[in-house]
C-alpha cells in the first residue's frame, strides 16, 4: 500500500472513532478547522431553530461557562422539569423534536450544551471527563431547575452523564428524579466497540488513540484531501454511522452541522473518558425510578448489547428496541422517541402519586414506525420559520 492511501485510511479510521457518530471527521478536518463553535447555527435549516423562553450561562464548578436553554410549558403545566442532555459531538439542537413535544405536553424543558460543544465554552484538557460532565449536569440542575420533580434524559454520552450524576449525587437523584431515559448509550466496555469498521480496522483506531485525533488539525495533507472529498462524501459517512434507515436530507445536514462544529481537539480529548467509562455498579441507583432504555438494532456506535446490559442491571426498566434504528434515534425516529418519552413521564408521575412494586417489563421491538416518522416530517415542515 502506498503512503498516500495509508494516510487516507488512517485519517478515515480516526475520524470514525472520534466523531462517535460519523466517519467524516477524518475526511472533513479542513472544514472543522475553519468553523468556530460559536457559529454552529449558521448552516442549520430554520425549521430546526428554536427560540427558548430563557437562556442562561451556568458557570460550572471549575469556571467553564455552559450554555443552557429553557422552554416553559405550553397549556396546563405538569410541574415536572425534563432535562435533556445530548451526546458526543452533537449539541442541544439534536433535541429539537423532543423539546417541542414535551413543552406542548405541559413539561418544563431544560437543554444544555456539554463543555466544548455547541455554544458552551471549552475547558482544560483534563476536564474532558464523564465525571466532570456529571458535575456540570449538577450545576445546570441547580441553576435551571433548583426545585420540584425532574426527569433526566440522556443520549449517548448524555446517558453516561446521567449515570455520573447518579453516582455523585445519590440523595438528590433519589429525592428529586422521578424518571430517567437512557438512549443509545453504554455503561462501559466501549474499548471493545469497533465502530462498524470490523475488528481489524477498529483495532487500528483504538491503537492510534485520542492523541492522533488531536494532531489531525496539524496535518495539511489531510486538509487538502478533506477539501477535495466534498460534501457528498461527508454526508454519506454521516448517514451511515448516525442512522440505520433512510432519513431526509435535511436531517443528515443538521447532524453533520452539529458534528462539524465540534473542534477536533475537543473530540480527541474526550475519547479516553469514553473508553474508560465503566458505571455498571451505579445502575442500581435507577432501581425504583421509572427508567426507559432505547436503542436501535443498527447502532454502530453503542451496539444493542450495551443497552441490554443496562436493562439487565435495572429491574423494571422499559426496554424499547427500534428495528433498523441507528445511533441518533431522536432525529431518525422523532415521533417514536417522543411517544416513548411521554409514556415514561406519565408512568413516572403515576408512580409518584401511587408507589407500586415494580416488576421487570418485557422488551418491546418496535417495527411499525414509518407512518409516525412521516408525520413528524410533515409537522416539522409546517413549523418551519416559526422559531418557537
């Protein structure tokens, strides 16, 4: 193999692991270098832009400013605050369909960007750890939802953040948290994931490690290759590693915009904590709290067996498996996710009013979902430009 093809293969492999949802990072390093995090909304379709009722800058315990948005409930309020925590290389925009559905159902919604993601500021390299994200979540809750019942919903790294919060604040978790949603996430063992690359190339990516990802920004030959690769290659990779079925082009574009607004340095700095994440021993904290676990059968980033392991450790957890679902379920099947989150919250509210002995729930594999996704697309188009 010549030197140039081998460099391309390495760049592609690193990008796959680094983005956690796309192979396009290695191919699109030039674009990543040009775009700043604070401009992440520029290319987003107006139909996905929401104007929050309130915006906050929450200062984390180490001084990093975190961007927080709050949507007040529409109509009759339930009195419950739902905190939505996004995944690795994404930002709070990924919850656009869920924030609409939840606030319309009477829930107060809090969304925030992880440090180094979206509109939040960056921290020291040593702060890019799941444990720190748990403390960040505590800061967000203290500032944006200081009292009353809360439900914590996390996707991918966001689910790991919820686990870290439960580990660090067991009393608060038990006293105030009435429900938890863990979407496309893991309690540990990500070192063994091959990102859909196969065992050999996946092993290469793990061996090269986060330092190589961070150094990509200095590789001018990769920059040149990225500029030649073009948007078509980028979007093909995003689709393959984010979704398990066909999704509209605007959803692919939205996902790509979020991923490519995250700096390569931040992506690389977070990799060690994802590989070292191991919180199976904290999952017992979810016992007694209404918990939803969702995953897709074609998730290449946190494969189905990771969700199965979580469910096995939480008696009574509701397990919803989406056939042909990929990693970014909330954008691939928004109406399905909305329905399951609303059902989770209703169960949680009933459990608070009338505690019951929880028994293990059967796993449900959902297949008849095409109609609900089409409905979501049409409603999204109807909201285009409303910004609220």
